[in-house]
C-alpha cells in the first residue's frame, strides 16, 4: 500500500506551463507506484484525467488563469489555505507535498495540526520567490517591500522537513544564498513522458506533421524553430523576436512558431511592426495533450529564458522530441543538455540568431544532434527516476518525524533506480527556522545570479 499524499499547488492547475507540467509528471510517476494523490489548488484551471483535484472557493469576478505574481494571489492563497485544511482533516495524508513558497507557507500549520507535527512537509522549490517577483516586475529591489519579502522567503525555506529542487543550480542557490542545510535538500529534476513526447517515428506521423504545418500556413520548404511556453519578457520572448528579425535577411527560410500565452496579441503586433509576418506565427495557448504533435513540426527548439533561479521545464520536452536546443548558457540548461546544447551568450539576440543559423544550416549535423539528444533523454529523464527519488525523500522525512516508513508494492519494476542523492542522516537536529545572516537586507548573492 502506498502513501496518502496531499499536494498543495497555489496556482491555476492545470494551465499548460512548465510549473504545472512538473507537478503533473510527479503525480503520474507516484500514481504508477500505487500512491494516492489529492491536489489542492485555485478555483481556475483545467481538469486532468485521473487526478483528484480539490479547488478553493470560486471567485466569480476573476476566472482567468493566474500566471506569475499578482495581487489577487493574496486572497486566492487565503481561500486555498481554508480548502487545504478542510481536505487535510478528512483525507488525513501521510505526507504534505507543497509546491512553491506559498504552498509551503500554507502547509506548515497543517503539519502541526495533523498528528502534532508528525506529518512531514515537503517543499517543492521551483525558484527564488523574491527573484521571481522581480522577474515579473511585481517587486522592486529598492522598494519598501523587498526586505520583508526576502525575510519571509528565508523563513519559508526553513519550514519544511525536506526541500526538493528541480535542478542542482537551485540547490546551490538555497545552500549558498539562503544558508539552508545541505542535509535538507534533494535535487529531483524535471522529467518527461517519453512515450508521449518523441520524434517522428512513422510515415503516418510524418504526414500528420506536414498537414499541421500546412494548416498553420507554414511553407513546406521552411525550417521551423519552435517555442512552447509563457510569453513574457523574462522568458526572453522579446529577444526571440529580435533574433527572428536578424534572420529575416540572413536566413529567410527560417520560420518561427511561438506557442503560448499570455500577451499573444501584443507580441503579434510587435512582430508585425518588425515586418515578420512571413517569418513568425503565434498559435496561442496549446493544450498540453496537443503539445507533442505541435513540437514534431519543428527542426529546432528554443528557450531564451532570462531567469537565473527558475527551472527549465521546456528543455526535457524538447529533448524527448529529439529537437536540438538553443538556449542561454546557464547552469540549469547545462544540467539537462551538457555538451549537446547550443548555447548563446546571455541576453544576446545576436548570439541566439547565430546559434539558430548554425543549426538550421547543417541538416545532417542537426539530425544527428537530435538523435543524441533523444538518447540522452531516454537515459536521464524517465518517470521512474522521479518516482524513486520522491519515495526516498518521503521515507527520510517520515523517519525525521518518527513515523513508520511504508514500502509500496508495485506490480512491475518501472526502471533502474538512479542515485537519489538523499541524505542518510535523519538524526539531524539543526533548527529549521534559524535564519541565515543577512547583509544589507539580503543574503549574499553570487555574481552569476545578480
């Protein structure tokens, strides 16, 4: 028998973003092993087949999906707190798995109300709270709310029994910049459904891709660059259009399919002002179930994300699809791609254009690189790895609070266990709420993260 796991997701789950894809892949991997999952989330968002989603109280005046920082999240989180407590006292979870800082803040009192602290709290860290709020222009580093927000982030980072991160870079941010004990951190990288996301493998899929390109108005002789994700300045959307503009004359056969939301109309107008009507299209929000066939029309995938602390959930999906990837030379990108990435100079549209031109000009080299990238995805990014790593984290957290560890019975072996990286010292006794030393109102930030 598996664990009863209550996930707290302070977001509009499910909404076709990298954050939500990570949550969903974790749920699927745990369900395959027989664990029971309940997800508490906002009142907006799409339903997901075979996932038990419990939504907070409906807000009739705001039905749109919440992306990033917003003042509306204050009362959204308040209502989610009540819903999470209601569910917790009835579901009686073995483990609380909280996503994002707001989720950990909601989960902390529940941990103590349930079994007097014997229900472990797992914090799924997907990037620095203050850094994300700055990326979304919701927080000014020189404003009056920066230091209080930073102090709150420091406190939340110490509330959980264990923290899991989506990358080793994020783990380093916690250890170096927020002085979180290494014993409390485990990296559980983003994974992908390798059966759903894959390259074209049959003539039927090849014809389907051709029909889709035709329906989108893409000439058959064009070489297609695909982007799938949020459209925003911190995601590099503006730089992507600048790179497309540079290639308009240098490589007119390049065609850009920029899929995602919000701000589709504003970015389409910007592309029109740049004279890119024949080089760029914006299909809008693509449902996650449709993403594989849309990505298979691409020759190259691109992710010019500007954030220094967030994950890079697009990259595993591109890799599984067998797409060579152009991205900025960041630690997170290198964790996924290693020597197989095509790295541009940070924040340089010129460099993005050059990397794209190199790949699109070499048909044979691009195909071979895509084959190697798919092979790397098969070796590193399977769901079974996530399942083993999460179970190891849960078991350690249960031991820390003095609870019995269950050993779930699985009908069949799901794959070779990877090194989970979990700590084997449950007797750790350091104070989880002790804040690090803060200098000039903030922890020391390494130069590459400034």
